[in-house]
């Protein structure tokens, strides 16, 4: 039998992996207000902070999103 190592997502992620986790570029990630943890010389993103950021994003169809769409549509003569 072969040796099986457990597969898991590390809690602390370097920028390239954190960007991939969120589905954004590293440049976009660095522009977001997400804190980094310091571990020696490394600056790492906590997966819990990434999850909290993603969970706080507006949901399509919510009242806020609809208000923005209607405001923009009104300015361009396409009010709903």
C-alpha cells in the first residue's frame, strides 16, 4: 500500500494562492482591504479573512445592487 498524505487547504496562503482562492489577480488582491499575517519574513493571507471578505460582497439581485442598476439605467434613459 502507498503512503497517503492528507489533502487540505492551508489556512495561511501566500499572495498567488490567495488570489487564486478568491478568483482575482494578485494586483486586485493587493488593492483589497484584506489584512496579512506576518510569519517570519512571510506575509500571508488568512483563509478566514478571505472567506469573510467574499461573504461580505453584495449578492446579485439584492436591494443595493438593484438600486445601483436603476440609478445607472435612469441616467441613460433605460429605467426599469
